[in-house]
């Protein structure tokens, strides 16, 4: 396996991403957790130093353990990683003086050939992405220059005999188009065969869970979403019935969703499951509430309360399992308040482990979303389930602006089901990041048959997005929209008007509240 030592770059996790695309298993560890004992235990086959915001010549600058250079394994230093390598091995690094470079730059090769650069420079200079204030002013003994840019005379340096490579730019970002090739060359030089698969990950993860948990009990909060489901199935495979899942049903789920979750986990996977049907509690507390923030806070507070109650009913669980993903783990290392890795919990049970005195089991911590989906497929979860659109923790509450009533929720559920059915029938589901119906807090007049109607209006929403942070509305054809509006009004009693939301994010958000 490969070790990435993190010096705090904003893009460190992209290094892991590039390596996994090459079927190479790696782990990222912050520099302050990596000492010689760690290296001896980890036994990396190659090491990458990430970039970072510090300057090597300031006191207390983050450093790798000295022993890393004596391991006899290939090392690749990136940006700050290059500078720290030069600094440790006898070179020199300087700050500023007009040589900072941010953004696109072009690297020109020197006449010497370097296997790390196979596939580079075939058509002249290569575009790279730079982001540095300091620069190497003298390379360390044994190193040679293989590429220069206008502001980085040592853009690519290497000591090929020791397999030490150091570049000033960031090969992991898309703005360095040949960056993936550079990583491919590096792992080939390090002797990786690219045989890491999700199957291997599954075995490793199972062994780790067993080692962590021993014979203790684990409780897992199940939302019905992909992440917590994959985590639960994986943990169950590792420790069997030491795991109990708690599925808090807040009464704000989609049509048939609670039944699906319960039947999948109980019947298909035989996982002990507490189905906490607390809809009366949640809907009671939400009665008369129309402020979006009050709704969210009410749901969040009750969720924690209810989850805690049911988790306690299992008796003596020492571990809480969560489907935390890699992007949820903030890897940037803080230099001002002392180096630490902070975890941002996206899950509704955030804060609970400390409160309940539980330890966390997070078997997906090293994976990206698409890798979790791959692991889910590996575990045999149905494809239709794995490809589902994201669904927010507060559920239909934030798709029902204004006051929530059971009548409105019922209309919304049925309309949403027709809308999604339409999208699937037209083969559009996988092109869309998220699609849903929302019920608007108003009634409008219509005419059906020979009679007057006075019913609810619906908004349909569909967006494309990469990460949910920004989004475009989906450009359905007028034919599709007309057909869908007709179907909803014909099939769902209580709706007589349908709007399509053409707002992107920003300025809108994906959900209505
Ligand atoms: P917005 O509406 O903020 O949504 O543009 C961005 C993405 O996040 C989802 N979302 C949530 N997910 N708990 C969640 O687990 C929440 O409270 C929550 N609010 C929004 C939303 O569905 C979209 O995918």
C-alpha cells in the first residue's frame, strides 16, 4: 500500500482519488501522526508528500519523519512536498520575490528523459496547475531538473537512482491534464500492479471492523440512503448479529420507502432491525410550524432523542456505526490552533457518540461516493437502490413549504411517485442528480369535467449536479412536462395545477427549504 503524508493541501483527497482510479490502495495520514514507528508499522511501498500552506523555513514547519528517506521506497513530493523534500535533503527553499505562481503554467522539458514523465511532452510543453508562493532555489545533491516553468526553474526534479521525485505543480487536479499519467508512471515505478479492487477493500474492511469491535455490540442508524445501508451490510457481514440497526421513521419518507427499507434489511439481509415508527411524535411536534429553520431544528432534536432511546433499548452497545464518507472528513491540517483533523458529521446523529459515550465505526471513511456505490454492488445491494437520488434527512418536511399536514404529505407522496415513474419510464433517472415534487402552500382554481376545483399546486424540481453544491435545472422537453402534469392531475386527487421549477443553484437551493 501507498502512504500519502498530508501537509494540509486543499486537494490532498484528490491524490487518493487518482490512485484508486489506478487500482492502488492508499491511505492519507496527517504529517503529525506519522513518525518512524508509524512507518515501521505501515510499511509503505511508496510515499507521497502532499502540498500544504506552510513555509519550510519557518519555525515549527511541518516535516516528515527523517526515517522516511531511508525506507528505500519511491517518494513523490508535490508543491510543499517538493519543498520539504529539498529542505530535508540539503537543498534550499525561498519565499516570494515575485516568483509566486497561481493557476495555469506551462512546463518545458529538459533534454534528459525521466520514466516518471513517460507520455509527457509528446507535443511540446505541458499545461500544469501551480499554487505556490515559495519556490525551490537550490536542489538537493543527487537531484536533477527535468522540467522548468517561467516561475519555477525546478518544476520537475528527481533523483532517479533513489526514486525520489519532486514537482512544484499539482498533478492530481484536472487542470494538469497529464497528471493522471504521472501518477500512473509513479505507481508503476514503485512496483504496484494495480490489483486493488473493491473485493479487496471489502475483505480489508471486514478484518478491520472485527479487530476494532471484538465481541462488543454495535448500533447503526439507518436512513434508507445508500451510505448508511452499505455501511450496515458491510458491518453485518463482519460481525453478524452483534449489529442492530435502528431505522427512525419520522413519517416524512416517500411512498413505500419505510416498507422497502424494513423488508430489505430484515428479510433480504437478516439484519436485526428496530423500525422506530415515530411519525406521530414528529408530525405532532411539527403541527402549526411553518418556519423552515424551526422545522429543521425540531426534526433534528427529536431525531437524536428518539435514536438515543432506541439505541439504549438494545442494551450495552459500545459502538455507533456511521456511513461517513471521505469528503465528509475534513483533511486540511490546521497550523494555527495546532494540527488536528476535524470531522464534519453530515449525519443526523452527529454529536451523539460523545453524549452516549460510544465509539465510532466508520468503514466508509476512506471512500468517495462512487466507490461506496461500487462497494454496494460488490455486497450485492440492488442496482436500483444504489443509484437512488439523494434524499435529505428532514425528508418531505422541506418539500412542503408552510404548514405540514397529513393530507398534504399524502398528496405529495403520490404525486412524487408519479413524477419519478415518468422520469424512469423516459430513461432520464440516471441523468438527473435529484428530482422530486414539492407541494406549494396555496390552492388555485381549476375546472375538471364540468365542475370547479380548488386544489393544491405542485412544483416539480429536477437538477443536474456533481456534488450538490451547485446545480442546473434539468431541461425536460415540453412534451415530457405536459405529459407529466396531465398524469399527476389525473392520478392524484387534490392537485389541479403543476409548475416546473427552472431555478438553478445559486440563486435557488435544491430543496425548497
Ligand atoms: P440544498 O437544498 O441545500 O441541498 O441545495 C443540497 C443537497 O443536500 C441535501 N440536503 C440535505 N441532506 N440533511 C441531509 O442529509 C439535510 O438537512 C439536507 N438539506 C438538504 C439536498 O437534498 C441536496 O441533495
